[in-house]
């Protein structure tokens, strides 16, 4: 385990105070980490600035840079078990998620972007100007600040880091203060892979460290994943300074269940969409629109299945649902459940913190509300916990307007046997990603990001290459 910051190829305890990171399954402190001071941030940005134009990095041939990323993927894969266990210990997610999804997805992202390095092309265009040759080049931006949330710390970092490095940028990473440990361990892997000093730097700490980084005049781009409230602040700062910015923000994904859907398959799929990582997923399905004639049957089946999931520590391989990340998050979830009750929603299962053996950790029982109204806060605001709401509908024509009646637009799920209905709805819903008859899957090749207040720009795919480069036009006189 690494508990120091990584700046200019050196591990440092920093020059300020420390903060603890906790094991959400027990509440115990795992480690104390340095809270970066403005001068630590300045050192990290300066190191990244120098590394950006140093021959060891800027002078690498594309094939050489690709090899570094392939090597990073291999080394991460070799240590997958260690990373998965550390992620589970710090974040709480069951091993099935950390070992089966988070770490392999990070490995594949490195490989996918390693593959792009040798294929980042510009265009030539036939201009209507006599005697010129014209082409474009995609160039890196400079020092990129990568600020990450606590729900999938390693995986979300690599969504940013792999394309940032593939395109020749240098970075300063600030992991969420609740879950910094796998980010620091990844810096060790990158060093071993041969990434030169200064190319990747990690500063630890809370929101103030993030703010200092965002405002730093030598930071060219901010790539942020986190809450919509903080995303707005970052966008405002970036706007004033005219920095590039990508934002992956909150969500309140609808799951639309047509009258002809196979309810058993839908319950199974929606359990994963709604409760993966204890609902701490930006794309979590949390508003289930069900035909009124089948809403009770669906709600009862969903509540039965959710209520029988095994809560427990993530390191226990029989666990299906782990703790939420922190006491703050636990209290937020409970606050929303009480709001749901006071708004008149009908609590079918859950609704309280787990007790007994689990009382020391941040465990919340999976919770299902029936009879939820469109205007209730539990149907409109992001809870980010294991709380699911069933909303009956009478007329399929209501579906798209109600699904879109939210400030968010990250993801949506559609369950329908009639493929025409499913695809019409997929076109009508304002969401960056729509899954039809399936739980949420991700792939490095599929663009990811939100519409409306769920974000700006896209990650993954070619879109991330665009997000970490800018286009230069080069004109040459032929006369
Ligand atoms: P958060 O916004 O509180 O914090 C995210 C990161 O930003 C942390 O590293 C934090 O220290 C830092 N930060 C906080 N205030 C800052 C400021 N003013 N300036 C700069 N940095 C600041 O979010 P969180 O609670 O860690 O994560 C949960 C949120 O992330 C949810 O809203 C979730 O939907 C969203 N999320 C979105 C996606 C996506 O792909 N769209 C993925 C995962 C999580």
C-alpha cells in the first residue's frame, strides 16, 4: 500500500496535515494520507509542465508510447488481485465487482488506448485556394488535471488517464479523499512500466486541493467526474480561464418497462442496474416506470429480490451487496428514505441501516418504494445509494416526457419485447447512453457521457482522443 503522494517521480509525505481513509465495511481507519498544500500542487503541476516537453516523453515515437501503455496494462493485470482487494477495502465494493469488473475494465482501457497511439490521424482537405497543401494534426493539450470520485476510483481514473497519456499529455491526478489508495498504487505500476518522472503525478486531499488544481494557471485541461454541483463550479472556473474541460456528472436514470416486458427477466436486469455497487453508480436505474396494471406485481418481485440479497463486507466472496462508502453517504441515503416516507411513497423493503454484525460498517438495507410520484424528491434527486422507486404509468405516451422530466441525462434503460417500441423510446429519451433489454455494460470503444446536467463531452472511444487533443491546421504553399 502506498500512502504518500507521487510528485515528479518521487514519493513524498507533503508539507501539510493528514487525513484518514476508512474501511467502509468496518469504519476502521486504513491509513493517514497527506493533505496536499498549494505548494505541493504547484510542484506537481510544475513537474508535469516540464515533463510535457521533455524529450523522454515528448520525443517518444508513437510505437514507444504505445508500448509503455501496453506494459502498464500487463503490470496492472499481473497485480489484479492486489488491486481488487485494495479497492474493496477502501471503497467497499464486493470483490465480484472489483475483481470482476473494475480492475479488468481498467486493464482493457490501457490496452484500448495503447492501440490508438499509432492511429491518431489528422485529415487532408481539398481547399478551394490555389497552390496550397492543407492538413491537420492532433496535438496534446499540456498538463491535464484529472479529478475523480469515490465510487469506482481506479476504473474512472483510467478512463481519463489512458487517453490523456495516449495523446501525449502529462497529468496531475487528484483522487477522491474517501478512496485514494488504488490511485497511489497505480502510480507505482506506471513507474515500473517506464512512464518517465513528472508525466503522472498524484496529489491527495479534499475539495480545496481540487480547487487549487482547477485554478492553477498552468493547467490546460480539467477532466472531472463527480457531482453536478461541483461540476458546475469547475465549469465556471474553467470558463473564466478558458481552459478545456470535460465533465462526467450525476444521473437519475429511468428504467422504462413496457407492458409486454418479461417481468422476471426485467427484475433480474434491474436489480443489477439499480443496486450495483450499492446503487453508487452514476448510471444506476432508480426510477422504474411500470404499466399500472403490472406495477404492483413488479414492485413486489423487485422488493422480494432486493430484500433477499446478501449484505456483507466486500472481501467476503458470498457478499452480494457491500456497504456504502462513508458515514456521510449512509446518512444521505437514510435522509432520502425518510423524505420518501414523508412524501407518501410506500416502503416495501429496507429503509434502515443494517444492524447486528454489520452495525460497525456503513451498510444500508436495499430499499424499494412503490407508488412513487413524478414530483417526489426521491424520484428527482440523485440519492447514490440502494434506493429504488417504482412509478406507475397509464399511457405509453407519458413515458418519454416523464423520463425526460429531470435535469439529468446520463443513462436510460428500456425493457420491451416490441423492438419498434424500444427503439422509438431510445430515440426520444435524452440520455447519453440507452441500454435496451440489458443491464448496464461499458466498453472502452463505446462513447460515455451525459446530456443536460449530467456532463460535458464524452469519454471512451475516439471521443476521448478528441477530448485530450486539439486540432492544428497546417497550410503549405506549393508555389
Ligand atoms: P464530488 O463532486 O463530491 O467529488 C468528486 C471529486 O471532486 C473529489 O475528488 C473531490 O475531492 C473533488 N472536489 C470536490 N469539490 C471540488 C471543487 N470545488 N473543485 C475541485 N474538486 C472538487 O463527487 P463524489 O461524491 O466523489 O462522487 C459522486 C458523484 O459522482 C455522483 O454525483 C455521481 O453521479 C458522479 N459520478 C458520475 C459519473 C459519470 O460517469 N457521469 C461516474 C461516477 C460518478
